[in-house]
C-alpha cells in the first residue's frame, strides 16, 4: 500500500472507530447517530428479511429505465442539435426554459399526467437525465475540429457517415460527462420521487424509517444510496474506458 | 499538352464573411493546366488564396466563377485526396483505422481494404505502428498516416496544403525526401501548396508563383533539374533567387494591404 492509500484508509477507520466508541460510552444518542456497527447490523437484518434487496431492485428498475430513456433521447437530440443548425434553433427555447428548472419540481405535474405509479417517477428521472446529456452532447459536437469533418467529406463520407463516424465518436467524451452527471441526477430524483405515492423503493424505505424514527435504518438507506452512486460511477468509468480507448488519461 | 488531367479556367472565389457579408476576393481569374503525374507547386505569400484554390480543386468549396474540368471522367469517382497541414487524423482511430477510412466509407470489402492499408502503411514506413493512436505518434509520423490515408482512395491527384509547415526542420527534410520518393513510386499527380521557396525548389516539377490576394498566377517556372536536389547546387540557387525576386514584391504588397 502506498503512503497515500494508508492515509486514506487510516482516516476512514479513525473516524468510524471514534464514532463507535462515542456511542458505546454513551456520549452520542443512537436516535440521532447510530453506531457504525448498528448500521451494519440493520443492513444485515434487512438483507436477510429481503426488505433491502427488494427496495434496491424497485429503485434500480426506476433509475435504470429513466436513465436509459433520458440518455438515449439526450444523445440523439444532442447530436442532431449540435450538427444541424435548424434542429438547434427549434430545441433552443425549450432547453433554455426547462434546463434551469429543478426537475423534482416537475414531479407533481407528471403525477397528474401519468398517475401515481412508476411511470411518473421514471418520466421525472428521464427528463432530469435527458437535459444534462443533451447539453453536454451539444458541447461535444461543437468541440469537434471542423477540419475532421472536412477530411471525412474529402475521403468520400456521406452526410450520414460523417454523423456516424466523426460526429458521434468526436462527441463521445463529452457524452460521458453528461452520463456521469445524469447518473447522479437520477439517484437524487429517484429518492425524491419515492418519498410520495409509493410503498416500495430505497427512498421509500429511508423515508418510512425516518417517520418511525428508526435512525439506523435511515442510515442503512443512506449507505445503500452511496453504494449505488459509487457503483454507477464505476460502471460508467468502465464503459468509457472500453468505448473511448483513445482518450485514456 | 495531351497529358492534361485538370484544367482551370478563369476560376475566381469571393468569400463573404460572417454576419456583415463583407466580400473578400480570394482568387481572381486563375488559369491553370495540370499535367498527369506532375509535381506542381503552388507558391505564394500567406493569405493569397492557396488553400482556397486547393479546396476548390478538392470539391470542398465551389468557385464563385470560372470552371474546373477533370479530363478523365472516371465513373464519377472522386479524383482528389487532401493532406492537411494539421494532419486532420481521427483521434479515435488507430493508424490502420485512419488509413482505411476512405475505402470503408466507399464500402470496399474489408479484406481488400485491409490488404491495401497494410501495403500503404509499409509505403509510408509505419510498419509496427498500425495500432497506435494519433496522439501516440510524432508530428512526422502523423503526416505519414495522413498521406497513407489520402492514398488509400487511389486518387489521381493528391492535394497537399503546407503538409510539412508544422514540423521541425530535421523531420521536414526527411519527409521532403519521402514525398519525392512516394511521388516517383506511385506516379500520382501532386499539387503541393507551400510558402517555402526552398521546399518549392527541392520538390517542384513546375512552380506556380501566385500574386498577393486576390491570388492570380503570376508566373510559372519549370524546374528541369534531376532529383534528388540540393539547395547548394548552382542551378537550384539560381531558381531560388528568381523565386525570391518574384515573391518579394508580392509579400511587400500583402504587408501594405494589411497596414
Ligand atoms: N472559409 C472562409 N471564409 C471566409 N474567408 C476565408 C475562408 N477561407 C479563407 N478565407 C480568406 O480568403 C483569403 C485567402 O485565404 P487562404 O486561401 O487560406 O490563403 P493561403 O492558404 O494562401 O494562406 C484570406 O483573406 C482568408 O481570410
Ligand atoms: Mg493556407
């Protein structure tokens, strides 16, 4: 282990141990700050009872669907808007209007339109991811060296081939920036949309535990959200390494 | 000239710039015949319209007036390929993948195009670097890739836009010899833009000296000297001097118009 890793692990362990000790010596009230081992225990219990895996599965279903729809629409619209002037002009006012709105504020509207079930939650996540991916994809397309487009045309590429073989790969690094931001947004939105109108999901579990003042279960939910965040980051990093090997940093 | 390959008659180009639509004449009345298999140099002060002319020949820009005729209709196949000063390689493609780009978009069967790409990689001496990405190569090697990529479409005419201007002097010298060799080996027609008198004399079969903007053909000099050439040769020195004389006026005019 390098010195730097040692310091990181040391820092994490130190805080956790101090925290555990403070609770056990009665200096911290478990109602507010349950000990790390209690949280682990809660995770264990809820895993065995199936409560936690089920909650994660339900939330993942919403997150993944919303993320994939948002990413696909965002990438396609972003590529078109970046490459074709009139598409950009047509989209511009809508992006300008909707982009700054916190997407959670749209959730009540979506419940009115799509009902209280999964669709309104998925649509909220889709919209949140879509705009981040869209905006970053447009940036990616605009960052492509125009000389590359010229070279492609000179070598005989059709408009569609330029789109597929130059604009798409050229924008890919920025698309991944959008996807990473979108993944973070998706997790925020799944939590917010699960506070209301559902009886399942990680957000619901967390919120319900809060209302019952089961603080260690609240912590368990928080930790699992963290795990999902880390997992999504790793997955996207892996995907980026595989699909953009030239941009290895 | 019965070996004519390309004929330019009274070609003009007027750029209109940005929102104001300001009209900038870049080329005025270019008359030029290009013979099959020749090494033609376009020499002129910076901004005189050399790149513009090359892009018109490449079909990437339309002329504002005049006409351009290829005297070898080849079933509509594009007859030119361009090599840019800044290489313009696709950063996400390896050397080999860059080289096959042309055949790939023209739907040449994979087996055929891969064999051909290997041959070209060999021709430009990049054996062993096939799977590198452009950012892993030196400037000189990148320009070799660009050359192989341009050759992969088997064009009649290769268009070079100051291909060596961004390289250091040593590399430039080496690549000048390489270009002369490849020109001789392939028998292709080279139209080669440069603003370097030395390069013009080292490489050129004919040197077209252009006037300051808007560019016109000022004079065409035949370089009937054996290759390889050296800048210290007496005849080479004479041509250099003549070119220097021709260009000095034009550069002066450019500077005056910019003042
Ligand atoms: N795409 C363009 N749009 C507008 N003006 C251009 C464009 N390309 C070149 N020009 C103008 O045309 C003139 C000739 O440029 P160029 O052909 O690049 O000259 P050279 O290659 O000889 O340096 C310059 O004044 C330049 O600003
Ligand atoms: Mg130029």
